[in-house]
C-alpha cells in the first residue's frame, strides 16, 4: 500500500503490489478469531499494563494517524478506497491484538473510569 501512495506522476508503468479486498478480509478474520477468546468490552480501556500491550496501542495510534492523513490526501489526489479501508481494519486489528496480548500475558486491561 505505501508503495502505491508513494508512486509519483509518470510512474504508471511501474508495477507495484496492491492492497486487495482479500487483505482486508484476512484482517477481519483474524480480528474475529482473537475476539472469540476475549471478554466483551463494557467500557473504554487505556493503553498500558505491559510494554508489549503499549507497543500495540502505539502502533494503532500511528495507523489511525496515517488513515487520517490519507483521507486528507484523497481530497486532492486519487487514492484507492481499499487503502483507507485497509488502514482502518489494521488499526482495529492492532487494538484487538493489544487486548489478546494483555490476556495472554495475564496483565489485565486498564479500564477507564470517568
């Protein structure tokens, strides 16, 4: 995907890998598998509890930031919608992965209490 976004004018003949709908489906299937073994969310959770869990949350926020930037870029340039969809699902995947890692490491989740 990043190669598609970095492709400049005049590089139309360059063949680069593309994100496909099947890539999004793979992420969705992996999210579903992980969620099958996690308790349902009843409130917001905060990043933390373990270093690896925090890394998953950091990766998720970077992914969300990239998604917002690509949406902004898409206002001026043609961006395949599948690229935006993929980043959206990837950030969801990283969130669920953080929950799975927390469970696997038996660190629990930090619940946000307003």
